[in-house]
């Protein structure tokens, strides 16, 4: 992909429309933040992560938001952060793993180029370490991750223009695959 084209807001996936180059979705451990940073660097564009934005806005980690304020409060913050980022961010945007749970978010994503970074349980478990820092994995992490993957996969697929498996390959290889997919999509439009 031509990095100069990616930095032109009019060349962000939909001709003549000013929006992110692409939006990354996927489960915890899929590599959205890692691949997003690599992808943005390769394209010469900015990178934004809605989870990081939520933590800055709330002034505390997501795990603390879950404990102190509850999941419903976190999801409200997440919906607002995603809507704002989709409207104002350029470059590569990574969404939190649960962002697709909101119907309003899924509707907004239909107007964007979305890449689903797919991950299966063994790789997701290795990458997240089934960490208690991830609030939804605090109790029975392996079973919770299995259920989370099964429940969310159809939602990720619903919004995705491209599905990129991330299992058993390193972030650089995933980035190359995403770049190739973006090139293919541009060639088709």
C-alpha cells in the first residue's frame, strides 16, 4: 500500500470520505494494539486504541472501572469512545474486544473498513496470560475466554470486511497480511 495514499484522508478505504484507514476488531489476545501500532507505522499514519482513550478519560485502568463502576458503566464509556474515535480519528483504530457487543457500535462500523483479527483459544490464552488485569477473565479464565470467543465471533464477522487469522504467526506477519488485504480491497474499489 502506498503510505502517501493512507495519509490522505480521502484515501482511507472509501474514496472521498474522511475516516480511519481501517478499524481493528477482535477478541482479547488477537493482537489489535500490537498489530495496530505496526500497521500505523508502516502506513505512516497515527494509531489510536479506544481502550487507552477510555483509561485516559476515566483516569484509571479498565479493570478498576469494572470493579468501581461496573460493566454497564464501562460499556457506556466504550460506546462513547468508539463513536468519537470513528468520527474524529484518522489512521488505524483498534477497538476493545467487547466494543462489538453494542448494536449502535456495529451500525457505525458498517460505514468503515473493518479488519477482524481472529484468534483461537490456545493463542488467546497464551497472549493474554488469562490475566486478572482483564476484568472479564478474572473468574475461571479459560472457560470465560472460550465462551467469549464463541459469543463474539459472529459479531466480529458481521462487521468485518476482512478476516485475518493471527494464530501461530507473529505480529509482523499479521501486519503483512492486513496490508495485503487492504491493497486487495483498494484494487477492487
